[in-house]
């Protein structure tokens, strides 16, 4: 059983994921960058917005 989140909670999670991605990028932590990029794309899909592309990680 998956827990449902409000749209506001999902936007909040997306904002946090972008912040974490940017921190990982500064630290040059490719594993974490990939983890957060995937999370960003999943959240964007849930929100029905265009998914971000991460060509440097092979996510187009």
C-alpha cells in the first residue's frame, strides 16, 4: 500500500531533491547526483510536469 502525498508535499520534496542534487554536484558525488536526478524525474512525473534532462548522467 503506497502512501499518498498532497501536491504541496510533492512540490516540497521536489525542491529538496533539487537542492540535494546541486550539493552533490558541487561535491562531485556522481552516485548521489544520479540518485537525486532519478528522484527529481519521478516527482516531476507525479506532478505531471516536464521531466528534467540530465545528459551528463545519461538521463534524457
